[in-house]
C-alpha cells in the first residue's frame, strides 16, 4: 500500500486498527463508514468479512460503493425480499438469481467481503455441501447423453423454454442445448456431436451471436431451496407428523384443504417442481439447512447497528408468525412453520462485532464518514462547496473520469481563482485541491483525516459504477389463449365458478374428436369446456400460491354467490358514484412543474430508471400538475422499483409545500419504508414520522400535534393513519403500498 493514498491514512485510525480485535462498541454511520473500515482492513490484508446492513436498500448502496474499490471477484451481494407475503407467493427472479450467484462465488476460495441484510442473513439455504453436489461441470470433449443432462437441469430447478430469455432457463433444439445459468453473465450454448460435447460458447441473448469460446463451464442450480433426494423421506415424515397434530386444531373442511395443500407441496418437492409458495416449508424440509455465512469462513461479521438488527429480526419473526398463523387457520399450511433461521444458528461459531450509531462509553471507538452536500442544488454550487471544505482545512479531490466533465468543473475553479493539481486513483495531493480520474459512485467526507472526495454523482447526477446484475427479466404477459394455461392453474368459469384446470382432453362426440378444457370442481366433480368456448373461462386473479375455495357444480352455490356479490357491488357502486362525482366537481391542487430541486433529488438515485419506471413517473407527474384530483394505480412485480416511483411523487408534493401520507399494510413494511425514506430523503431536510403499534404512545401524540401544525412532511404508517385523530394541516398526496391488501371500502374511505 502506497504511503500517500486514502487507505494509508485510514489504516492508522484507532476505529479501524481495533475493529475485530476488541469487544468495544464501534460507533459509525450505517453505510459509508463501515464500508471504508472493512475496505481498509481488506486492502491491508485480504480476508473474509461480512457486513450486515439494516435493509435491502442500504445493502445495495453499500455493495455499489464497495465496487468502486474492489472487483466483483472480491465483493458479493446477498439479498432477499423483505416483504414476507410477497416472498412466499411470488418471489423476484432477479433477487433469486443474485442469491445463487453469491452462493456460487463464495465457493471459489478467493477472499471476499459479503454484504447482506437481516432477512437474507437468516434465510434458509441448502448446506454448502448440498449446493456443491448440485453443480454441473462440463468440458469440451465430455461424453454425456443430452437427455441425461436435461433431466439434471430440471432436477436443479431450471425451466425448459423454446428459447432462453433470462436466467434459470434452458432450451433444446437438435444438437444444441442453451443454458442461462447465474454462473455467467451471458447464456451458454453447448453443441453436441452425438453424445460428445463438441463446443461450448457464450452467446448474446438478443442477437444469438456467439461471444466467447470456452473449454469448460460450471452450471449452478436455478433455485436456492432445492431439496436433495435423501432429505425427502425425512421431510415427508416430519410434515405428516405435523399434519396429524393439526387435525385436532382445524374444522374438518379446513383440515381437508390442508391435506390437499400438503399433498401439493410434497409433490412439488418430490418432482423438483419448485414454486415460490413452497419456500415456507424449506426450514422443515431440509434438516441440513444453513445460512449464507456457512458458505465461507469470515474473520468476523460486523453489524454497524446491532440493536437495530435485533429489532428487525423481532419484526421479521413477528410478521412471519402472524402470517403463517393466518394461513394455518385457512388450511393453507401446517402449524409452527419457521420462515427464518435462528440468529444463534445462522451465526454459529462466527465472531460478531457489534456497532452502534451512538456512543455510550468513553472506551468506544468512533469513525464518521459524511455524504457530500453541495451548498446549492446545481453544478454552479461547486465553487462555494469546495471553498467551504478548503476553509476548514480539508483536502478536496474531485473524481471525474470524463474529460468533458473535468473541463466544465475546471472553468468554475478558474473563475474562483483556485489552483489545483492532478493525482492518480485515491492518492492524497500535496496541495489542497486536485482532480483524479478515479471512477467513484458517490462522494464522501472523512472529518478525522480532513479529506473530501467529490464525484460525478454530486456534480452531474451520474453514478460511476454499476453492478453486473442489470435486469435480465422480461415483464409478465397476460393470458391470451388456452395454451397459456398450465395444469394446476385456478380458473373462473362464467357460469360455473372457480375450478382448477387439469389438462386438455380429446373426446369423441358424435363420431368426431374434439378438444376440451378439463376442469376440476369441489366434490370430485369435473367440467369439460369445448375449446371454442374458451372465452367463458378466465384465469383466477389470485396470486401464485393462494388456494381459492373451489365451487360445486351440483348446487346453485355459484349463482347465489354471484347474486350476493352483485348486490354488494351495487351498494358500493352507488357510494363510489357519489364519491367520484364529488371528486370530479371539486378541483385539486395543481402541482408546479419540476424545478432544479426535483432534478437534484432524482439525480441522487443511484440507478437509471427502466423505460416502464420512467413512463410511470411521467404519467404521475402529469396527473399531479393537472387540477383534476389524481387516482392512479402503479403495478409491477416484486423488486421492479415501484418504491422509487412513489418517492419521486412524494418529493414533488413535499417540495410544493404539501404533506404526504404513506399507508402500509404491516408494521414491518412501514418500518422498512421509513428506514429507506430516511436515507433517500436525507439530503433534503424532509421531516418524517413513523406510526405503528411499536411506537410509544407519548411519541405518537407528540407527532400528531406536529402533523396538525404542518411540522411533519411525510407520515409513514399502518392502518393507524386511518384513525379519526389524524388531522393534517395540508395533505396533498396519499400513497397506498400493496393496495390489494386493503379492502375497497377502506381505500374509498381514505378518499372521502
């Protein structure tokens, strides 16, 4: 390590020298301080470390920050969905692919920094040995039956498609087998000559053109909750024992539902047909399940705020027990399932370093790293910002890779008659001001060594580093034909109600063979629908994993149910007509066009919006700038960026002087949104309050008064926000997260 670099200064800071050596409290911020501390130790002597961030948002930010200084072979990001109900019904393929990639990379023996967060750290995973056994090694010249290889891929959870479009798929045609594994950024094309592998190459998924020849490949599994065959008998025994005990707790009808549900789960695991809804059983299924920590040997696990970690674990487990309790009494899962590993088991045998955001003793070690805050909100504010840092004795290094950006900033410095030099990478300049071509995703200031690094992010709103996982996944398409129905899908027949699609049957009718949709109903009844009447059948609108109650064909149950629903709909419709009539007659507040402050807020987001995100943002802003009262629904899969879309609308409202309420269905979700919002709005002085059952009553009363006086800009909470004692000074926007979890009447009550 050179003597005049950033890390040569950092290694002498007591916090970093003693990190991992003593049990003292280590006081720092939640992201940049811990990241730089671990980086310094890693650069001084490479070893394995784990950093546990408070939530997925800050975890990803930390990961991107570390990539400034280390390659992807040395930094691993292990995420998990933090929304339990979404995770158990429809998991994000992108998050699953990232987890599998992390598990795969941790096996290569290189020293690494692993970054993760509570729900991911405590996730049940196959053991390291189980995962290694599932790896498929292939070499050019190997002799292997293609059908055997395809069977192995299916056992590993890969889905077969006509062509591969994203990770976790494979496709076969003739002598060619395409595999899109998380092990590589591009899909693999294997060409056979009979049973011999003739060539292996990477290819471009869009153009199908070959990119690189390979001599060998290693293909990772496509699910992180596969069940080895030897584990299945024990799982079957354990789940049936649980089922026997549960029989005493449930009414007969619900218990029969439970037996069918368990049968479906067992069939899924036995046939390697893995679905997101099966994961909730994985802790019961795999007796050797372990945490991600077991995949390598870390020197220590560092929690920048251990008390916050413990609170998050409590909330995660509370929500899991509540949710699984609800499912149990609906007959949708057995009792006493566990969604997360215990902390002691997940961290067994590993050294833990407890950190805090606040000092409690004179023996604490402290280390502060601050974000760069421009004195203004445009490039022209660079001069006063630099002058402010220089006046307090700081050395300022401006990190710009693009020459044109450097020329722009140089012109401002010359106008201010400031001299500067050039340095390499993170070198410390002789003078107090310098330029470096180092590619930095965000700037930071370290007061203890009086150094400030300013990046293109603060000056131009451009991030310097991006991770390998851009989205590989296409958006879902709606059901367009009977061919898109899969056996087991729930459907709704217009005249006969809810059934389960089994297959397509060919039946001879009056001497002619005709194809029918074969649909099962309650009471072992079946309906055969001619394909030409397909339009009478719609796919059930529930989420994956949710088992609706099947209708009976031999009764008028469906007609009665439809009549009852229609009457209820008519009553509600009358109310809605009145409500929307009043909303149409009344004019809302027309928010102003975006200003420089809005642009600065949006530029702070570390990633480029997808085309669909941008369309949603533009549509919402157009609604907000109209005097008509807005009522807009934003839809998107798990992990596709709806929160950032909402945050941009929230900031637009707040910067226009309005208050905003963010309504969440659960305490955990409210807490997570609050933590992410605190980070996202940190540079803009947004005043926030969190309301849930865990917030002490005196604090809630104090915040209620502040809301009524207009001293709180953003209120985040559960259904507590619907209480009559909530009085806003000037509420301009309401955001409802997971709106499907709230009833129509609840949502319309809000609008009233």
